[in-house]
DNA sequence: CTAGGGTTAG
């Protein structure tokens, strides 16, 4: 079938129909009487309009054939990729010239048989035929398409030697070759130094070269240069220019180019139209995109793909899906570009069924093995929370690229399996796949989540060693990772090195400072952020209010909470209320806290009630505490904390019977305290300790170290706090029990094996015990060690007898 | 005989 979408093409088509009629009605006599020149002209017209078989019939009937007739047939077959027939005619050609050879070389090259093309090229010279600039153009073309830089350079050398390097076809071919091989500088040099005679193809090659290499500004400048010297752009030029406009979202210039296109009469070309649809869709002007799409005379899959992607990127999921459906109804076959976009808009849990349907379509339409489609499927299933389907697809991908691995890694992380994410990342590296910015950012977030400093540092170091430039998301993840691992200094270094920062960057550091006991710095950072013109978001305020509550800044906290709602229109979530109630409660404003709790615009969750209960305990308000505990018994029936807290409150005021009753209730429901444990990481190994744990291979040394430590800090004034000991044993037993708390075992291990001068980093799954907190302050002073303890709430940096939390834990 | 073109996923 003929392509009807180009008016020019239509003109040609009519002509060739005439030609066909002429051919059919032409008698043998008339044919014999026509001049060979005329017959050759018609032969050529048949060939160029794609009617090679008609041309063949005419060719067979021709009484005389000259060089031109033979060459026309060779090039005709070669051009269409019918290379066996081309070769056969070539072999039969009585007087082969350079042109005959060139035609065949060009055909082989054009249709992907570069080896044969090159072979013929050398053979031709061996036979004594000088290649023409057209032959060189053809072999250069194959270098462009296949990215054969080395071969291309050889041709360049040959061209220089034979003085072909002044011919416009050769220079243009070289420019295109270098640009396609991503050596745009070499292309530019040739273009700049071209003595004269740049034609529209030369300009186009340079323009598209810049565009391909991602230099939108030079693309546009070059296009302007072309117009300035009065050379007309055509359907080959515009797509590249439009792509450049799209890349920099310059819709203003894009519209001007659109004007040129209409003016020049090129708006009916599919390539131009597709580029237009893409420009408008990517720039968010979906109406103009849709307009351009509707104006197309053929149903076209590339433009539909662009349109779908435009809908997806701009959040119009339903429109994207309905266009996909429309494609199906109009019999536009989807291709491997269609599915990623469609799958991409089905990543929410509510599209599980639709996701499966599209997966079925992928299989039915034969795109099952396409890596890019499979990658998108992995991502979709993982984001929908169906990891098992995700991995089923992942396992079928044979040649996994960095995007396949990223889909798996982020899929794990998305579902909270951060250790698994790290495993996949390591496996990827073992497979020799190099990480890029996206996966680096993702894996750093997992490190942050797990507070794995060592792993994170390694990823950071490898990233610096790689030649990848940094990106906003990598830097943001680094700030978060370091802050989450208690390394504010490093977080600050990354933060300060960044050229652009967004709300995530600022928030990461605000939260980091708050967690590490630098509440005032958090507030200062917040002010700086506002001054730099960046608006805070939901998460920024969680960090900010957390900072206020840790620093005990009641008025500031109230002010920011108020501005969050009234200035920034952010509806507070449970986390914001938790911070506020914690802040008010710890400051002794129990009734304000209770009032806020009752006024909450969302249902208070267990965390809110827990901080309220803790505040009641802190200030000895048993009535309110009882109320909170009762709510918590219902909300989190298996949580021991409210039982223990309430019982301890009764004990503290001597209400032994009430205390016992609570413990009995707890026992009857077979609730037990979550076992506390502490761990630290050394040389890639995790050392985990439970209270009174004796399972560690170096236990003897650890216990004797504890003996030494306890003796020394007692001499310095430490008094064991029996409130944190178990109840039913004597004082001596209690004291030993305290000494063997998991965090103390971990510190003793650190004293033994972490070199002096290196911080000892300990993690605990629960809140740090009050006695341990006091003891660690003494330890840090007597041993001159920096002890960093991350508990379930925040970081404690113990240095020279003080803690960064200001004892406000 | 003649070089140059548009859309992909994390």
C-alpha cells in the first residue's frame, strides 16, 4: 500500500499511475521506436515510485539496455532490500561502473549487512573501480547506523588520502557519522571548517547531531544559522529541532518552529507530526498535542504513544487508558513503546486487575520478551505490592540492565524490604552491571532507612569513583542517609556542595538536625529555606515540630503548627499531632495536650495516645494516664508498653495493688514486653546483644570490661537507677541486671574493639533505658569516647559527659 | 547511483 499522508507523495503517486498505464498500453513497436533515453526515464520513475516488479517487466521488454538501465535495476532492488535479486542483476551487468558498485554497496549498507557492504567496498577498489563520493556516503551511513566509529575513522582516513574529503556528500556523511557515534565535537569541527557549499542535508546532519547529543541550545542556534543563510529546512530538519525544544521544554520556540512547518508545507509529514505531538505532550499542553494527533491523516502508533505518555506524565490516567483502548478499536497495533507508558499509569493498587489485563495483552501481541516491557511490568507489579508477580517477570529477563535491577530494588524498598533491596543491589554489581544515578539514589535511601552507614559510605565512594555526575536525587539521598546515620557533618558537607536544592533537600537536613538533638539548627535551616523561596511541605513540618518538641520550644512549635495550617494550607496528620502533643505534654501543659488531642481533625492513632500517656507518666497524672492506657489496650492489644507504664506509675506512688492488677491483666492476655536488643556493625558484621546475653564468642572479655567500666564510673559519681531494674530480686541482683543491659554490653564491646578516636555507633530497637543513658554520659567522659546511640526515637551523641538530646528523651 | 527524521521503562 502507498503511504497517503504526504501531499508530495500523492503527487508522485499520480504520476506513477500514468506511467503504469503508459507501460501497459505501450506496444512492442512503440517501445522499439522510443528513444532509450525516454524508456530509461520511465524505468527510473517506476523504480522510484516503488513499482520494481513493473519496472522489471519493462526492463525485460527493452530492446536496448544501456549502463543506466542496468544501474537503475540494481539500485532499485538494492534500495528495497531485495538484495539477492540486486546481486543477480549486478552479476549480469555487462559493463559495471563505479555507479553499479555504489548502488549495491549502498543497498547492503542500508539494510544492515554492513560486513557485505564493506567487503564489496574493498572488492570494488580491488577490481579497479574508484569509489565515488556517493559510495563513501553509503559506507559512512552504515557506520552511522551501526555506531562503527573505528570503521568510520578508517573511511575518513581514506577520504583524506584520496582528496574526497572536500566533497559535500563525504563531509556530510562524516558529520553524521561522528554525531551518531556521540563524537559531536569532531562533527562540529568538520562542519565549522567546511570550506563552502553546506547544503540543506549538511545543516540537517549537524542540527540532528546536536539534538541527538542532547545539546538543545546548539541545535536551536544551528537551526537559526541555517535559516539566516537562507537554506530551507525540510521534513528531515524539523523533527530534530522539535526534539530539542521538547528536551528543554521550550514550547515558545517550539510554537515558532510549528509556524515554519506550516509555512513550508511540511505539516503533513508523519515524522514532523509525531515530533509535534511529543513536544506539546511533554510540555504539558495536552490540548495542542491532542489537536496535532487528531489532524494526522493516518492512525499512527508513535504519535499515540507520545500522547499516552503525555497523559501519564501529567497525571491523566483515565485519558491515557481510554486512548490506549481507542488505539485498539482503531486497529493501531501497540508496540514496545506503548506498553511502558500504559503500565506506568497502572502502578497504584487500585489497578491490579487492569494491570493483569495489560500483561495478558503484552503476551497476546507478542511483546513478552521485550526487556523494556518486562522492566515496566516488574515495576508495576512491585508498586502494586505484588512482589511475587514482579519477581516472576524479573526472573524471565535474560539480559538484565540497570533498569531491570532498579525496578527490583525500588520494588523491594517500596514494600519495606530494604535488606532485600541491598541484596539485589549487590547481586547486580556481581553481574557486572554498573549502577547509575537512579539506583544509587534508591539504594542510599534503603541505607538511610536501615541506618547502614558502612554500606552507604561504600555506595557513595563507588559513585564518586564512577564518572557519573551527581544528581539532585543522589545528593538528597546522601543528605538523608548521613543524617539518618547520625553523621550531621557529612550531611552538611553534601548539602553545602549542592548547586540546587529543593524542598526534599532542606527537609532531609531539618529532620536530620532534629533527630540528632540540634533542634535550634533545624529552626534556623527552616528560616533559611523560606528565605530562599522554597515552600515547606507535609514532611518538612513533621521535622520542624519534632525539632521543637525535642528542644522544648513550646511557643515556636505552636507558631509553626499554626502557620502550617493557616499559611500553607497543609492538613496536619497524626505525625504532626504526635509532635505537638509530645511538646505540650512534656512541657507540663497536659490539659492543652488533651485539648489538642480532642480537637484532632484525624482519628488519633496509637502513637498519639502513647506520647500522651508518656507525658501523663512524666507529670504523674494517673487519671489521664489511665484514660490513655484504656484506649491503647483497645488500639494495640498486644503492646506491652502501656501496661508497663501504667503499672510503673502505680508503683511509683505506692499503689502496689493497682500495679499488680495491671501486671496480672497483662499476663492474663499473655502479652510480653518486646525484647530489647542493641547491635553494632564492625567490618561488615553485625554484633547483636540481648540483655544479660552470653552468646557472643567474646563474652568473657566483654563481661570483665563491663566490671571495669562500672567500677570507674561509680567512682566518678554514677549511681545505678533501680527504677529501671527488674522488680522481684534483691538490690545486688538488680544492679548486675542493670549492668548487663543490651546497650551496655554493646558499648563494652565497642570499647574493646573500636579503635580510640572512632565513634562507637550503637543501635537499639527500643527507647534507651534511663539508667543506661546516665551511665553512657559518664562513660563518654571517662573514656573520652564519642558514643552514638540510635534508639527508636532519635540519636544520642554522648560526648564528654553530655548527650545531644539534652536529657529530653 | 545521492548523505539527513519522530515515541520507550526505574
